[in-house]
C-alpha cells in the first residue's frame, strides 16, 4: 500500500466537524489493556506530552535525557538504536497501543524512524516482558500509547518550534467527545537541514561538517471510540508515518545517499468491561516499508515491503475478589517482499497462548505467575514463564521482584538475506531476575533496582571465508547492574519545585572473553530540575555518560570518552491559552558522540509557541 495515498484516504474518510461543550464526567479509554496490570508489579517510567516538549528534536533525544536507555545515534536524526541494560536494539520491544511493532526485517525499531509526537504517554519499562509483549522484550520495552476520553467536549492545541540548523517542528491536535463518542486526530511535520559543524573533530584533514544530513518526517494519528453499551466500547486507532534520512558524508564531493521509510499502523478493538470480567478483542494491520538510494537522484537501490495481519484477544476474569485469571491469545500473518536484498516473497505464521494468575492477598501483598508458548512457523521457540510479587511491609517501604524467561526469534533478514541468511538459527533466550526497592519519605521517593540477566544463543552477524557476513548463534552473555531513581516534588503556594535524578551501572559481559560488550557505558546518569512560579517555568537537564567501548577487545584508543551534557529552558504561560518558550541544548558546547566518528551537535537553540483552545 502506498503510505501517502493511505494518508489522503484517512483524512478524507474520517474527517469530522468538531464542536461541543465541556462536560463534567471524565471516562478514559486506554488501548493497551495490559498496561495497568503491568504497573501493579513493575515500575514503569511515564513521559507525558508536556515532558516531550523539552526534548522535541526526536525520540532519540527524549529517551537519552529522560530514561536510563543508552541511545546509539549515527549523528543527529540519523539511524538510531536503543540499549536497555547493555542489551542490543533487537532485545528491546517497541509496543504501540499494545501491539509489538519491531521490524520483521531487522528485529528492532529504528528510534528516529518512530514518531515522537502524537502519543498521550510514552512508557519505559526495564526488564523482561516476553510473556506479555512478545519477541524482543528481553532487556526492556518502550510503550507508545494513546487514550480517548469521553464527555470532554472540544479541545485543540498547536505547537510550533524553530531551531538551529534549519530545523522546524509543527504539531497540531484536536479532539471532541460526548457521552457516547470520542474522536482525536493529530498531525506532526518535522524538517531539518541538519548541517551542523564540529570544527574540533577532524576527519582525515577536514573539520567535521554534517554534509548531506537533511531529514524530514510526517506523522498523522487518528482515533475514535464509540460506546455501544455502558460496558462495551468499539475503538479504532491509526498512525501513518513517512520519513526520509540523508546519510552524512565527510567530504563535499562524497557520494550522497538516503533512506526512506513509511509505516502504517491501524488497530480496531472491541472491549467489554463488566464488574468481574473484561475482554479486549483486537484486529490490527501494520505495514513497514523502506527504500535505500545509493544516489539521491537515481531510483532506489534496494528496499522491502512488510505487512502484518494481527488478531489478539485478552480475557480477564476475577474468580474471586482476590484471584484474577488472565488469558492472552494472538495470531499473526507476517508477509514480506524484498527488492535487491535476496529476500523474495515470503510469509510466516506466528501464534501464541499465554495465561496468568494474579493473587491479591491484601492491599499490601500481591503475586503474579504467567506461562506462554509461542508457535513460530519453521522456528523452535521455548516455553516462557514469569513470576512476580510486590509487598509493602512498611508505610514508607515497598519491595517487588520478578523472575522470567524471555526470547527473540530470528528476523527476516537473519533468515533470508542473500548472501548470508541462515535458516538454521535458534531463538535467543534469556533468564531475567529483577528487583525494585521503593522508599518514600514525605515528598522524596527513592527507587533502587538491581538486576541480573543471562542471554543464550545470541544472534550475531560475523564475516565468513567467502567474503560476506552471515548471522550465527554465538557466545552467551550476562548482564548485571543497578538502576536508581530519586524524585522530589514540592509546592510552595505559587511556587513549585521538582527534582529528578537517575543513575545506572551496567555491566555487560561476553562470557567467552569476559570483556564489556560494545556501546554499553558502564555508568550513565540523568537529572532534571523544574521550577515554576505562577505563569513562569524554568528547567535544566543534565546527562553524564561514562567511557564507552566500541570494540570487543576493550580498546581504549577507539573508545568514546565520557562526557557531560547540559540543557536548559524557560517558558511563560500567557492568558492560560498561550505559551512561549526558549531552549538551549548542550549549554557547555561539549564535543561528544554516541557512535564513533559521528559527532553530535554543539550548542544549539530553539524557540517555540503553544496555543491551547
């Protein structure tokens, strides 16, 4: 399907006239029916739309400054991948409204080819979650969620930003709801010449300039829900994303290339919610297409089109007020067709059955046990399990723990790319142990989360004697460390102060060599201070990234040195409907990189305005 044609179709078919009046009742429909259950046993960091505006360049920047995830970015706006607790991008699951959206080709999500705007919340969950969210949820998962509200009347907002390097970002959103019907739509367009310079960084004999670094992307989101009865809701959510990234070169006369990507996601859900029973039946369609151009003005060199048809049912029943049974069944048909990749026309059926029992002993103690079996055509998959518990022995102290087995099955590229694809690959499996200690002292909250993880049958692409690379199941690895978070929030009349700080220690060891894995900083810390006085807001962000090895032998000469980044911003609310703001990124003009030989921008600025109506 042509994504741009799909966008026009959605706009013409589902456009509506929005009008109404504010209502007093507030009912919210959440597309990811598992999210509230997961929160009962596992800590999840929630990033709201107001927090997103602080790091509005792309999803990479947001996760870098507002989570424990390490982001590898090949220059601002270029190819980008996440690393949870030292794992790879393939061991991170991206979940859109309850649907796993990792690419069937790469087995991962390119962070900068996933929209930033248009969600009502972004959740970041560390630790295994394959029983609930499927293949790839080994190191952690990133949740992109939308909600629909009833009885809220009409609301709208407009965000517009102009920034350094010819960057412009515009986002408009509108919603209308009454007692029975809810509708929400948004549109985002971001574009950047992205021609920043880092003269201190020399490539060959030339000071670095991000030549051919242009990018743009467009995102359209639309959702609707209708209450067919007091306890039944029919809902629909869709997203269309179209993007282009030009790959940076080091010399003006170098070969200029680009990568285009288009995605379409659509899910229809029928939800029944009774006193002791709920059921969510979903039918989804996702499309993931890409094209690579070895020269800007020539036809595509390679590419692929992927289509997924997904059916999922989530049944939840309280056998007694304290015992809850949850069954999840899912069936997918994954189809793909490659162009000059060696991947022909292929199809794969994937199914899974999962069951979970939750026992709420009392308000201070609860347990959960889950088991899951995946059925992947042509691939053997292990039996998965999870055990979790949460206990509040003291008013100021809470402890939770979980044990789980998780997995990732090989991607289409792993199996079918030619030359190199390997049909004999095994699924990666992991054993995860996670704990969380939460302390509350007045307005302070402290979280300490130690973890241990072992991954077997890692899939790695290695050189062959025949001159090409091929994927094989290689060494095992173990990962252990500590994630910590401190928050303090206090209001003093017209004043408000909020402080967040997090520190992560990540040890990621190749069990054969006993050396640290590549692109895993041993230390990472993030922090933010927000101060509000009446209509004025001021914030500052900090990021400390430790030494990061880029080779498997811990070569210090090619490692990325540690660095410290500071951002700051100020905004003012005018007449309660208008906001004007100014931001400075990389305040100290630090020269840094997250991937070797791809320096990131030095000090840069942006101004923005928001209108709410």
